[in-house]
C-alpha cells in the first residue's frame, strides 16, 4: 500500500542541498522553533510531519525567506542564504490556498513570474505552455481560477512554481482542502515531477499516510523540536520515543486497519 521512493544508500550518495543549523524562532515568550538541525539531500523528497502548532509551517516560511529566525543558519550548496530575500533563494512555494490571481487565466498565472523576471514574451509563452501541457491543463489554458476545481487550481499553482525552475520546491499542506480522489491523483503528479525534474522537495503535512506514501525521508516534529528524522522504514522499525510511536505509527496503523476492513468487501 505505501510507496517508498528511496533507500538509505541512495540518500548517502547525494549532494547536500540544504543544511539547517541550530535554527530557532520565538514570538514574545513562546519558543516556536528550538535549535532545529537537519540536512536535505539534492533531489530528495523530505516530508515535515507534525500536528498543528508544532512549528512546521513557521520552519517552511523561514526557509523561503518570509520570516527571519532569531538564531541559526540556512545553507544552500554551502552558501549562507539566511538573510537573502525570497527572490534570491532559488526556491519556489506551493501554498495550501493556491494563491492564484483570480483575474488572470491559467496561462496568465503561469506566465506572470516569468514576465517579472523580464523573460522575452516568446520565451515566457513557450515555457508556460510547456509546463501547462505537462500538468494536464492544456484544455483549461484560457479559464480563470473560478472556473476550475480545487485540484485543477492546485495544478496551476504547481505549474506556476515549476516554470521558474526552482532548485527547491516547498509545499505548505497543499492537499488538505482536497477530496481523497484528487489528493491521490496529485500525489502521482508531484512524484512524477520530482522524478522527471530531479527537484528537491520539502513537503509540510499533518497526514501520516501521506508522508509515508510520498517521502524519501520524514522529519517528525513535536512542539518546536525535531523528534526524529529518517526513512519511513527506519521510523517504523525504530521509533525514537513514545511520541513518534503514538502520533506517527499508531495513527498510521489505525488508517491501515480501517482501509483493510473495507478492502474485505471489495469485489
């Protein structure tokens, strides 16, 4: 049932794309992130898994440059990018709420960032058309977001990010508002993009099954700290503590058991 997309040896052989060193964030007296340390390999799909309020979205916003940490560093390819603006980080982000321009068509939304970077009209159009076709949106190219389903809007959001050819793509719980069928279809799209483009991906989620189905490695968070980071097989075999056992493994097993009961009545 669960897909596993990488091996421990595969990860050891890859180049370190991002290194996060002793990252901390605080609002008033509340510690939102506390001494966060981890690495992301080039071409890796890393899920950051945790409940609401654990700090995972704050971590993502620090990585993209929307928030400045109170302590710590972010290194990309060995270069300190902690204080660089979002536009200079070589990253793209796909938000949960799509963040599309409602007055623009699918083509307009995907072309927009290229025009800001002063691509020629023809190059921008060719790139946008290619990505739109790749995402299965060619028949919707002249539609505005209001005419699209939630899954189609999320595909436009992914296309708009992908067309910029980012070195790292960040996903902020992009499927939480979608129905199950659409989520499963988009999983395949995202994994195919990773395979074809070799893009490093960091994926924020609170869904255990989603993290285990898509990830090379999973970073499990609890209340501003990292509880464990490892491959899905590592976490299942060797949970770091009781929290990982309960929040990750027990919840995952409950979902599997529930699906298994229904599977017995399928033709």
